[in-house]
C-alpha cells in the first residue's frame, strides 16, 4: 500500500476541482449516517478544517462503515464533487475506504463534545486531535519557524547551549540534579557529604535553567547569536504560569548597549506576532472565538477589553513606551487602584519587585501600549547585569504585554571585570567556579547585551490560552511526567 500519493486537506481546500480523483488519509472527527448515506468528517492535522467524505452504503461495505467511528484512522479514495450541504463547497465521494486503525467508540476518550481542559491534560497523548490543541500546535510551529527566520535574516548564528551544566545562571537554586550515583548508597566524603568527584562528570551537575552564560561566550566571538532550547526549573509551583520544562529563546549580541537591546527585542516581538497573523489566520480565528467564549464566563472586572486578534494587533501596531523603574513606581503609587487599595500588592518603597497586576495596569490602563521598563534596582536583578553610574540600578529591561505582564527580560551585561567580581562577591557567587565566564572579561571584553523570551509565554499570548500547560505538547509540572 502506497502512502505518499495522498493529498493533504489544507492543499485540497486550496485547489480542489470537481471530478479530481484524490486520496485522503486522516482521523475521523464525526460520522453521521442513515441507511442511504454516511457523512464522515475527516481531519489530517494539516489545518483546522475537516473535509467531508460521503460514503454510499451500496459502494462501501457495511462491515467497513461499522468501523468508521470517531478516532479511527482512514484511507479514502474517491472523486471530488460539489457539496450538497452548507459549510463546504466540495466533498469527497468515496469509492473505497480502508480502515488503517480502528477506535473503539466505547473506549476512545476524545469524543465530539466539550471536554474540560483538565480532562484533556490527563489525556495529553490524545488531546492534540482536538481542534483547540491542533490549532495551538500549528501556531506554535509557525512561531518557532518565525524565530529562526528573524534571526537568520539579521545574520545571527544559532548556538546549541548545553542542557547539562554545573552553573546556575539565574541564581535561583531550584535546579534538577543530574547524576549516575547510586541513590540508595552514594559515595560520601569524610565530612559525610555526597562525593560528586566519583560521579560521571566528577562534579555536581544539573539541568540548565538558561543558555545565557554560554550564549555570551559565543557572542564574544561570533558577535550575534541566539539559543533556542529546553530549560528546566525545579520550582514546586502549580500556577497557570509555571512549567518545570520550558523552552527559552536567548539572543546575545556583542557591541549592543541597553538601547540597542530594547530596539532589537521590540522588532523581534513584532516580527513573530506579525508572522503568526499572516500565516495562521484560520487557527487564530478559531482560537479567538474560543477565547471570546471563555471571557464570557469571567467576572466583569476580570474580562479583557480586547479580543485575541486585537491584542496581537495592539502589539504589532503600537510603538512600545519606554520608562524607568522609578518612573513606573511613581505612576503606580499615584494610580487610582493603589490609592483605593485595590492592588493585591500595594505599592510601597522603592526597590520592591513589580507584580503582574502592576505591569498590566501600566500596559492596559495607563499607557494603553506595550511598555518597556528599564533601570531596575540592582538588588532585585541578576549579578551579570551592567551596573549604572548611580550605584543603585542596573541596565535591565522588562517588556510588558496586555493580559500577561512580563513577556521578555534582558539587560546590557556587565563587561567590566572589577564590577562583575565585586557583584559576585556581594552575592557569594564563586569566582573560582565561574573562571571561564570571567575570562571573557579578561580577554577582549566589550559592551554586549541580550534578552530572554520564554517561548511558552509567547505561545500563550498568541493563542489566548489561560494556562501555560496547554501550549506545550506534554507539560512537565510537579507530580506530572506521565507522557
């Protein structure tokens, strides 16, 4: 049986001509039938649309039609004919149906009805067959493609940073350990601690939380690079914003200062969102309708003022506002929600970390534009960020979007060896262990910058999904590594 002669449904919808003989392969979404005819909605994942197959029981054996149930996989040979019903201009009149894989209608869990998101997460191995998730993952693909296209077109080089690392780039300390030692009887040092010198790498190692530090090494040789890979954080969090395994996009650029960094990030975000709007129209329309229905179930004060498509165009069409952390704090302190004590986290002293509710207020209420906040207090940012002349702030930036708050974080990196060592001393980061990172400041240092975009956060924004677990095929969260 040849399989490479099939026509994908997305191409068929673009070019179907009456009387064309075609072969379709896909999975049954629904079947309606009576003694005279069966209507089968077939989907092959190439697009959101199904293609209707019409089966005449006089041509297709009864024992075959009995096996055509939701979830079954079919190969259908037939002729394109004008559709007699509404919703499609053409349909496939089946000459032959071959059941490639049966699906017991009593046991197949993804039936043509509304399922809860939690039920679908429990069946993540099959949820991709639903309209919602097939749309999400087609959009995810297009966003990933746009990322690579954007950086390739600008002359960046794609670097694969290591997944196994001995450093904690973020200083978070919540990392997954990598070891081959016997967990029941690990070797111990004379002090009674685990002796990692006998481990595979002869030292303690973890799964990476970021490719940034290695990205800096590459940028200080190739000028403009980006990493795009999986990262891991052992944070025991069950919120709608956290995953234990997620993908990060982290460009690093030599000869970029803080303003150059902001310019690139704004251009990058607008590019990939524009790409999705141009290339994922049908999927985004479906997801926008879904998001609008979800909005109706929320309390009035929690509903968004914009539809999904309006949010995307809001980012693409507006120039991002740029303000300092100090200016942002002053705006928030004088805001009506703060004065009326409606913020969950009241605005207090300079130096506090801004929360999502504060970020969303700035974007959605005060400026009504995407916002870049710069020059954060040194105390709440990472050791590698360039220290400003005031001695209190660093050349950091966060980019804020509607509905989601922070989407990108970045900074100009500290290129001065003495300043970097001084900051590491303050935070008790071992200079001996980070000798290789400090070498880049000893040999040919230069101003350089970079930022990080959590890919799932971007997919979540573009698809309008409320929970980050629904924009990655197989979410890894506390207590969940089933698939």
